[in-house]
């Protein structure tokens, strides 16, 4: 009985040491955990920006493609009318050349449609970004839970702004506000004598 | 019976880019009478209010997914005969089987070409 009590005491001691070590390990990692939990929402926000940027770019390409398609449709109609007149005037050779132009335009219309369908890449990108943002949100929630459960606190500025992730996020953040528009660049260039 | 160029087509997709792409392809293929909805619920509402002949729908959408809308269409006495073409990034066999079981008329995996769209429409309305 006494022997069993001693063994239990030893096991409880080992367990206490294990818990203590684990607590120390978690405390040591606290700055990184806290840092990551604060970085993730910013990273997710940049991913969402990326989705928006691809959407804006895609819509602009679509708008221009549709303009060209509409112009082609109007030109094809016009060429058809001219070809009819030429045929009526017995200018078969000229009419034939116009037909060739129309055939080339029809081929280009096919290419334009291929451009439109290729733009569906944006939908696939958006769906993947959405899933990544969901994953980041979930990881961030779990990290915050860890911080709360273990009562982790940041020790001064340790780990703040030192990691690669921090630097990259800073660059991304800065690019939002400090990215120069062409007009600003031109104004600056003008100040240096560029005309 | 070949597809009627004047038939009214509803394009359902939550992404504005995809709605534009599908509508553009349909227009180039000769089908200019198109309308659009942002999700299954809006699509279903439009189908119940109007007289559509054909539906082109995405799968993954908020509020109501494409597969849920498809099931609702097939369960509705007035709508059940409308052909539904799914255009989706869900490329797993299980998705295709689920869509077939739900009564899809045909299935296109993104990214796709205009030829594929033409071929599928041809098969649906042959």
C-alpha cells in the first residue's frame, strides 16, 4: 500500500514537471503566437484585395473585348452590304476580297470569344482565395483561443516587427498607401527636369 | 428540336465576371435573350415569376447553391421541365453524380470553351 502511494506520488510529480515544461514552452512561444494571431487578419485582408484586383482587371478586359466584338459585328454588317452592292455592280473580284476580310474578322471573333472564356480563370482564383481566407480565419480563431486559454501576454516588443512575415505584411500595407500614381511620378520627374 | 435562338435563358452565378462571360458566349452563339441572378434563391424567384426556357447555373453560391436550386426546380410542377446546365469548378466525380441524380441536363467543368458550351446546348436541345 505504501509502495503504491509512493509510485503514485512519483507519477504525479512527473506529470507536474511535464505540465510545467509545457507551460514554459508555450510561454516561450507566446510572442510568436500573439504575433501570428495579429498578422493573420491582415494577410486575409490582402488576399481579399487580391481577389478584388483580379476581378477589376478581368471586368476591364471584358469591357474592351465586348467593345471590339460590337465593332466587329457592325463592320461585318457593313461589309456584307458593300459586298452585295459590288456583286450587283459586277465587281466580283472586289466582292471576293471583301468576303476574305469578313472571313478574317470571323476568325478574330472566335479569338475574342476565347479571350472571354479564358477570363473565367478569375472565378477559379476567387473561389480559391475565398477558401484560403476561411482557413486563415479559422487558424486565427484557434490562435486567439490559445492566447486566451493560456493567458499569454506579449513581453514588451519582443517578436514584434522582426519576422519575415511581419516585414512582408508591412510592405503590403505600405503599398496600399504609398504606391505612386503615374501623375505623381510625372510631377516628381518634372521637378527633376524630365519633360 | 434545335435550340430556339429567342429562348429566354437565366444565368445564375454569384461572380459578376462569370455571369458576363456566360452571357457573352451565349450571345456569340446566337442566344441574346438572357437574364441573370446572383444565387439560387434569386434564380428560383425569377424562374417562378417569369417564363424561362433554359437555365445555366454555377454550383457554389451563397444563400442557395446551384444544386439546391436544381432540386427545387425539379420539385416544382411548373418548372421541372426546364433544362438546367451546370457550369462549375466542382470537378469531383461525386459532384457530377449528385448533379445527375438531382436531374441536371448537362454539366460543364470550369474552365471551359465556347465550343463546349455550344456542344452541350446542342445535346440538350437536340
